C-alpha cells in the first residue's frame, strides 16, 4: 500500500525519519512524502491529488469550506522558527519584536542601527542588511503569524499567510534555500526552522517574548509556548502558539499538522493511514526530539 503526501519543509527532517522507521515496522505500507511547502501541501490535499497534506499553519475557514470530504488536523510535533544571520563572525545576538519587524519591513537597513546595537555588545559592521525570505510557504506562515501579532504595521501592510508580498529581500526556495542564501551572503539575515540553522552551522538569536524575557528555542521553551495555549485548545486543533503569554515561552513556536481526509474511498488506504497516524502520535514521538528540537550550543 502506497500513501502519498506533500507539504511542510519545516517538519521534513522529522517526517523523513518517521517514514523510514514506520516502513521498517510495517513493510507492506510505503509512504512517499514530497517536501514542497505548506501552501502546496494544502492545495494538493484540497485537490485530492495526495492522500495527506502537511502544513505549519492550519487551513483557513475559507479553505475548509465546501469540501466534499472534511479534512482533519493532527498536530504531530512542535518546532521553532529562528532568526538566523551571517554578520561579522558574530554568534550572539538578541532581537526584540520591533527590531525583527523593522528589518523585514525594510525600515531597519543597517547593522549599525541603534535598534540592533542596543541588544548586543558585539561589534557590528557599518554595512547594509540583506534580508532573505522564502519564495514559498511553510515556515513563512509561522513567521508572518508572529510578525502580524507583534507589529500592527506588518499586520496591515503584509499580513500572515503561507505566501505574502515581501517588502524587501532575496527569496530562497524552502528552509534549505534560505539557509544556503544566509550562509553564502555576508551581512544577511533570514528565518528558518531551527534544525536547518543547526545543520548549516548558522547562529540564531534569542527573541524577547511577551513577558519581556529573551528566550532561545529549546524543547522546554517551545513546550512552554504550547502549554500556554493548551487551556484554550479548540476541538479541531487549529491553534497558533506564536507570541503567547508565559515567562519561559519561545515566541516563534508552532505546531505542525498532518492534514488527513475524514474518510477514504479506498478502505484499505484509510486503514494504512490510520496505522501511520497511530504509530506517529505514539511510538514515533520518541524520535521527535533529536530531529525537531536540538539543544542550542553556547552563545546561540
């Protein structure tokens, strides 16, 4: 039995590990997953060209409306989007919400800007900032959801979504493409899922949360963000955990979801999907930490 899915690059390192481990357990079930971004994953599951989708942002009411078969949201893992940079061999920076928004709005254009300098004692170059963003969706939803909450200007001029009109910057394809651009572009800054920053040996900054604390992305700080939202968890699990209350919460955290039809025309395929989900949400969780939430190294 073959299951076809597509979507999130945010969760791809973890999903690929899960798929391999599950196939060893259930050799008769093969899972083919294409890491093409959340927006494309949503489009494919709506069109019925895949058996499941994967997204780092929940589907909107408009996207769910009028579907012949309801689509269910299964939160599969937690993750963190980081602000990563390549500047003057610096590996320690801190960012407040206004500064992040200002940089990605194109309002803060120099590494010498006082908004950046006030958060670090490290020597910053008198050089223009090169902004790098994604050309596709996935992590973009998490990042723009965060910016829409902390910056009224961002909310009104850009907004949130898997695809937005960026005010400034170079575009990279997927987390991998953004990480490659930042790695190879001096004085650049971008956003990626944490594991891509670690794999590319790129530094990332602590971000000031709603409590006023600068927090790094760790298993504990991302779990704190999820715990803060758990008391108001909707029945369909479509919830945002960016910029939540909590002194220890990392503010650019997110669930990632599998998007699964409520029923399958092929009963045997539906049974295979059920087995994959049950394993993923139980035994598979033991594999989640090493791939989705590495421990930050000193100075990051």
